[in-house]
């Protein structure tokens, strides 16, 4: 196992070996960090602006909770009504066909009486013309 002194010696060897090569990299890192500072501040500003929005969202969510429960209650109350409506529709189907049949029969009867009335009118007219 390596001791603390061994690790320090290895670190010094690496520093000496890569010293010239690490300086430009360190410079690039510093430049990148300086370029990131405004971005970090922008991010922090955005976070600060989002905080009131988050609290507004929480408030709206808390206000919506009772509305959601009301909607659920209404939906549960509507389920039996919907089933009643389906049942009534099923009961009304035969009635509708019966009503259609009754209308047809009435139209047939009216046509029949109209024809008989016209026949009687023609007969009366013939009789009147015959006696005049």
C-alpha cells in the first residue's frame, strides 16, 4: 500500500512532467469558468423568478383540490343517472316503433275516409245534377 509520502512524491513527479502541458489547460479552465459566471447568475435569476410562480402553482393546486373532489362526487352521482337513461332508451325503442306504426295506421285511415268522403261528394253532386 502507498503511503502519504509516496503519493506526494508521485504528485511532484507528475507536476514536473506535465507542468508545461497543464498550464494552457488551466488557463482554458479559468477562461471557461469566467465565461460561465454570467450564465450562473442568469440561472440564479431565473430560479429567483420561478419561486413566486411555484408558490402560485401550489396555491392554485390547493384551490383546485376541492373542485376536483366536487367533480368526482358529481361523476359518481351521474353514474346511476346515466344507467337510468340507458335503461329508458331501451324501454323507449319499442314505443317509438309503436308510435310510427300508429302514425302509419292513422294516415291510412285518414286516406280511406278522404277517399270515401270524395266518393260521397261525387255521388251527391251527381244526384243534385240529376234532379235539377
